C-alpha cells in the first residue's frame, strides 16, 4: 500500500496529510485541522475532549474511523497521529463551532479534486507548488531550486521503496544519515541551528544548502542502484556514502569562499526582500 506524504496550506497554516493510492483517498491530521478551526493553544487536548464527547453522544462510528498513523511531529520524530479521510473529517467539523468551518469544507473539496487532476497531469502538482511558494513570499529563483529538490527526493524515495525500506520511520532514519554525513549534523540539530520546530527544513535552506542536499540525495540514489543494498543497516551505509560525496563538495566550496555553507538563515531571511506575488487562497 503506497502512501504519498505532503503538507498542504489553509490560510497559510500547515496540515499534514498522506494520500493512500490503494484507496485513492487523502488522510489529514485531525489535530492540525482542530488547531486551525479553533485557534486552540493545545489542539491535542481539544481533540481528546471532543473525541470523548462524541463517544458519549453515541458517535462511536465516526470516532473509530479516525485511524492512527505515524507522521512527522514538531520534534522531528515520527509519532502516532489521529487521521481522517475527507468524509469523516466533514462529520467532525460539524461538531466544532467555528466561523472557518464553511471555508474549510470548500477547501477540502478543492484538495480532493486537485489530486484527481494531478494524477492525470503530474505537471499540475509542480504548478500548484510554485503558486504556494509564491504566496509564501519566496523568489522564483529559489522556488525553481526547491522544485528540483522535490524531484530529486522522489527519485531517492522510489529507490528506497525498491530496496524494501518502509516509508515513515526508516525513510526518516536514512534521511538523517545523509544529512549527518554531508552537513555534519543531524536533521534535529540542523533545524535547531535555524530555529525551526514544525517547519520543513528544506523550505528553510539557502540555494547552496539545497544544491548540496540534492547532491547528497542524488549520490545516495545512484550508489544504491549500483550496490542494491538489503536491509536497513546496509541502506544506512549507502546513505552515508552518498552524504560524504556532498560533504567533499561542501568543504571545497567553504575553502574557496572562506564561509560556511551551512547557515542559521531560515525562510524569514529568504523571504525578507520578497513580497507575496499572489493573494491568499487564490
């Protein structure tokens, strides 16, 4: 059962989701949706209270359809998260008093339709990603680099899938090995350097950081195709080898420029001189 993970925006707020290709359904993090609709400081507690109330009211069928699934949490770890498909989510929204409920329902319908379109024409996914990054204030030059990094990442995860690696925890472990090898710090340490919590690390990389990260992932994929490793430990070794290839390039660049290629600059710096090109939710 193949799942495609991503993050989607509603009013500039992130919602974790994954697409189950066997079922042809999107599943969304309920806590993320609750946070958006209620503006609660502790959406996890709000959801626990709501879940109990629904059970007490006899809505067990709706609650039992809220499956647990491991998703990337704010601390960088894969944690079990309650998720729901569009149908169940719409039922839950009816139990949450919020002026954002109706706009959110329309947004959900739009997200589902866009997935059908993207299946028929994958290029649309990149077009929509471009639009989203423009809305967030990134430059077109940076966006082009970021979209290329998404393509490179997809090729790498396809290779991991071929090698029998499990999406989620094992992908995260291998990614951490690559990052540690080329950047000499773990993903968690890298995010801490940039002052990040829930944000995506790649969305906060400079052009040079993105290029080096891509080099590490491309190298890992190519080495893996040649050596065809079996098991997590062997794949971890390949990840290190791919990362070391990019580390060599990083050290040479730093030698020539006299500056570190790894910076504490985040998206705030990247977007500092950029103005949003498109209005929200258009």
